[in-house]
């Protein structure tokens, strides 16, 4: 499968957020969130709560990058000079001009501070305006109301639910809600809206 070409040391940055490639030793920057806020992975397909799980999570993410299946980042909040969480591009399919943004989480201290809007703007901007993506997807556990609200607030369109789509860490199966933003929507609606939000 044709994949997108990412610079090895790609960094995405504005005045608020810095996204740099996730590294194995980054577990130390994220350990406090991992140990104190296990609820961040209540609806995730991988559990990064606790030191062992976090190290495994990061190792798998980096392996997916090695295999050209994803590009994971660590998120740094420049406003408070602290590491906030992680996110990634995945399901990379350059042949059809599409990819997904997900595996996204930030610590509780960074939620509702505007950081996430900066992170998503940087990722969408690079994917659409530099990589040339035509479609970006977001997926969430259908029960994860907070994540779904966040995705919709970006201007993404809900496309439906995939029933019994994936296996959760506890062995149960989940329905997955699917959302997307198309390049035309990015240029005409989403980009201007996000710019207004992060510059307000």
C-alpha cells in the first residue's frame, strides 16, 4: 500500500503547541498522567495506564512508525512548559489520499484549555496542506460522548457506526463511530473556523 512521506523528525508547532516524534524514553514525561489518570484509556483500544502499559504503548506506537503504518507524536504545551499527552496519524493510505487522526489523549490539567484545538489544527493543516490528503478520518468508541463532542466541534461529519468493530482491552467488543473531514470542507469551513478559535 502506498503511504505518505513524512519527514523523519517532523515537528508541528505554533505559539501554543509543539508536536514532535514520540520516542521510547518519552514515557518519563507522561508517567504522571499515566499513573494518576487511568480514565484517559477507558474507551481506548490500548491501555497506557501505569508504567508498564505506558512503555508498551509507546513501543508499539514507534514500531508502527517503523512499519510506515503511523506517525506518533508527543504533545508539549508551550504555555505551561509541560508535556501533555500523545496523538498520531494512522491508517495511512496515500493511494486513496486518506489517513486518520487518533490515539489522542491529554492529561486532565490540559483539557478545556484550548490546547486540543491547536493540536488538531496543526495536524489537519499539515495533512491537508502539506501531505495533500483528500480525506481525514476520526474514530471513537460509540459510548465515548466526550470524544465524540470534541470531534464534532472540529467540524467533522458523522458518517455512521461500525457495529462490533473492535475488541477492547477487557475482551468486550465495541461499536465504533466514524467521522470525516474532506479537503473542500477543510478549506471552506473547518480551517477558517479553527483559526478563529485558536486566535481568539
